[in-house]
């Protein structure tokens, strides 16, 4: 279990406060003397003007758009990455090594062992090889180490290789400005100035040439595209002219045909209108004729047109019959509604029959009128049918109108014209793009050296910074080490930690007595002369108070066990016996056979007679015990490992009842957790129990079963942390 208690950690740290003070001081002093021996550092700075920000700003103003800061930042990033590329750094490396080889009197650095070992001839060969690679712009690697001259190792030994230069060379954009800052740190002010100026000048020439070559390539490509678009435009324009000339001749004939078609269409429309008019007239005549025929046949009761009561009844019945049929339909053909309809029909038939029987001369007159009306309608029908036949013959004779003249024109000419128009648009776009690129190439800004680097004074000493960093880092390292040792430490040092690992109550603690004299009589007689004695008495009294709260006449047997042998449970049992005896209580102490215990806990003086040693096994047989002054001791034989093997359970219970009634308190020094079976047997006869844990011992998960067993005991009061070291 990891201990993360903050208060415990602070107390743990205070124990090592001198370590936290001395270690940072030692590191800081050592760093101070080491930093004073460091060589001085010189820096030089050059500024390169790019013109990118001003160009973007001008374009935004002219175009009425906002500046694209992302694109601007991307271009600066591309330039910075090119400056840090192997090609740029290798060119600087070649120039530096050539400077030192060709001008040994003005060399920036002392010759390396490789340079010193070269003869004059080898030196000239090395110069020629470096010059050749510089002119070719080639890169250098370990593969360039020859048998005689190791070109790569010579650069590395001089500190001019890529890794060494990039360690001291810093390239960055100067804030949000238009400048790129190049800074180099070295032990030689002339070297720093030479590096930044040479590097900046070479890169400016390289980058400007690269941009110019790219612009020329772009213009050449756009010029080729423009010529192709111009040729395409001329070809499409010629095709459009030819198509338009051919279509002009067709257009005249098609216009004449269209006019003839319009006349024919007008005549056909007029004939169709007449035909529809005659059809409607014929339909109307046929309807009237059918009604007259129906009246002549006597249907509906209208043969006579008199105003008799029978005719009025027939009209009423018809109205009722219409309503009944509608109800029959609406009610989903209900049988009751069907009966109503049939009844009305029968009534109507009787009325019609009665009206026919009652009709006289009026019926003959009405019939004569109906016959005359039918003859007239039949004549009108024949006349209308004859006129309809004449109109239909005219329709068949008229020519059919045609729209071919109007549809033929858009089939060819518009496609050709559209192609020509698209070709013209593409040519204009290509010409505009070419003009813009050409203008951009003429007006583009190149990189320039805005400010060259100069040799300067040495940099301010960073000794104070190094010392502070060394002291702070060593302090934090010590603190981290203490935290890890504390968090991973499984040793139980105090009551809070013991309560955490056991998840049980801790009654108190007892300090460790370092003095050789551990006689309880001398401890209690001491009058604040020995610090450990005084602390032990106070802690023992506090523990006595906690235990005494749980003891009474019925429950006065206290068992004391421990996690392991050597935790001090026997001495605690004797100490509690003495402490309760000081309260005037008669105490019985049952412990292992040990003559020293008797001397430590009895109140007898040196002149008194020694107490008789009584055995616990003998008491179980005789049930007799001799009560001594205040503390009576029963020694048990450790060879008898099992309590239940001495006597049966009833005898043991009877024996303990005798002891409970004889003494105020019975304290039993039972076995440790290493003999768990004996602990279980003795706790059967204990009313209350406590466990002892030695301070500073490690708690492992192997102890967990014993802890869990104690927590399951109803009379278990808690733990006592023993041998606590007092500062």
C-alpha cells in the first residue's frame, strides 16, 4: 500500500532537513567554481530582409482583401527550413574549414589532430577536395573519409560539422517583422561574425537564384499554354464563320416554309373549331329528342300535362324516392332503407296507373304536340350531321402544318458559336494569368542583407543562472527521492500509518527505552530525570486509561498478542500489570516462564523474600493460587503448545472463573501471530484483547489474515504501537 498522507510526508521530510539544506549548497558551490572556468562566449547577429510582409500587405490593399497570415507564416517557415537544410549548412562547413586551412595564421580555431598530422601536400589535396564539393554543392558524410585524408572527421574535429554548427546557430523570424534573424555563438568574436555574414550572404544568393529560376520556368510554361490557346481560338473562329455562312442560305428557304406552315395551321384551327361546334349541336339535339321519345312512351307519368292532383302526387313521390335512394346509398345499403325505396316505387306505379285511367282528350292533344316536336328535332339533327361531314372532308383535304423550318436552325450554328466563345474565354484567362505572373516576377522582392553581423563583446556570464538552476534542481531531486522512499516505504513509523494499514483502531503507543535499565520500579520512581522514562510513564498511563474503560467485574481478562515475536508484548504485559497495580488493583499476570519478568514487575524490595513461582498448569489441576502483594504471576510452560490439550473446555472455563473472581484484572501474555492456532485458543477465554506492533517494522500482505482475524473478535480493542523512537 502506497502512503500518500501529506502530514506524514512533511514529518518525514523534517527528519532529513539537513540533507535538503546541505545537498543544494554543495551542488551550487561546485557549479559556481565549474562555471567560472567556462570560456567566454561571443555572439554575432545578422538580419535578412525578406519583403514578404510588405508585399502581402500591398496586395491586400490593392485587392481589397485581408492579409492571409497563414500563407505568410507558411512562406517564412519554408525559408527557415531551407536555411537549416544540409545543403546550406554543408556550404558553410566547407568555407570554414577552407578558411582555417588556407589561412592558418588567421584560423578561427586551433588546428585539430587531423589537421596537424597533414603534410603540406595532403593539405593541398584536402583544400582541393573541399573546394570541389563546395562548387558542386554536394553533401558530406562518413563515406567521404579517405584512406589518407578523412574529410568528414576533420570537419567534426574542428567543430564545423552540421551537428556542431546547428547547436550554436539560431535562425528565426524576428517577432512579427519582415526580418529573419541569424545568431551564432562561439568562443571567437571573429568566428561568430564570419559565420552569420557568410551564411546569410550565401543563402540570399542561393534563394534569389532559386526564385528567379522558378519564375522563368513559370513564364515559359504559361507562354506555351497561351500560344496553344491562341491557336485553338483561331481554329474555332474559322469553323464558326463557315458554319454561319452555310446557315444564312438555309435560313431564307426555311423562313418561306415557316410562313406557309403558319397559313395551313390557321386554316386547320378554324376547321377544327367548326367541327367542335357541330358536335356540341348534335349532342344537344339528340338529348332533346330522347326526352320527347320518353314522354311519348308514357315514362315518368308525363303523357298528360294537366294540373290534376295525381300529377302533383307523382311529383312529390319522385322527390321522396330521390331522398330515399340517397339515404339508402349513404347508409351502406341498409335493408330498412331498401324497404322504404320499394314501398315508394309501388306507390308511384299506382299513381301513374290511376292517372292513365283518368286521362281523357287532353292526353291525345299532348301526344300530337310531342310528335310534332320530334319531327322538328329529327330535321335539325340531319342538317347538323350533314354540316359536320362537310367540315371533316375539308380537314382531310388541308395540308398538315410543319415546324421543321424553325427547328433546323439551332442544330448546327449554336454549337459552333459556343465552342468559339469558350475558346475566346480560355485565351483571355491564359493571357491574364501570364500578364499577372510577368508583373509579379518584375515586381517581386528578393532577400537582402539588411544588417551584417559584427564582432561584439562577450556575453554576460551565466554563472548565477547555472548556480541557481543547480541548487534548485538538486533540492527538487532530493525532495523527489524522499517522496519516493516515503511513498514506497511499507514500514510503520507512527500510529496514523498503523491505523491506515490495519484499518483498525490504535489505542496508543509506547516509546522505545534505549537505557539498559528497564526495571519498571526504577521507571516509575524516576522523577523526570530520564526523558525516556518520563515519556514511557505518560504514554503507559494513557494506554491504561483507554483499556480500563472496557474492563469491568464481568469482563476483566485481557489478552495481549503481537504481530510477530520480539514486538515487546511480554514487556507491555508486565508494564500494564505494574500500571494497574499502581491503581490499587490486584493483578494476575499469566506469561511465559521467564525469571526476569518477576523482577521487573513486582513491588518487593531487595530485602524481601522472593516470590514463589507458580505454574499455570498446576493451577488448572488444583484450582488453587497464592495471591501475592499486588501482582501475582503464573508462568506457563511453553512446551505445552496447545491450551486445549491441557484440560477439557469445561475445566478451563471453571479455572478462568476462579481467576476472574479472585483478581481485579487478569492479563495474559499469549502467543504472537506466528502461532495463530495458539492465539485462537487463548482468545477463547479472554474478555478483551489488544495487539502489539513494533514501530519501524514492515507491513506486508502476509500479515493481512491475522489482522482480519483480530477484527472479527468481539473483544478486540485495537493496536498498541511499541518501541516508537522519540526525537
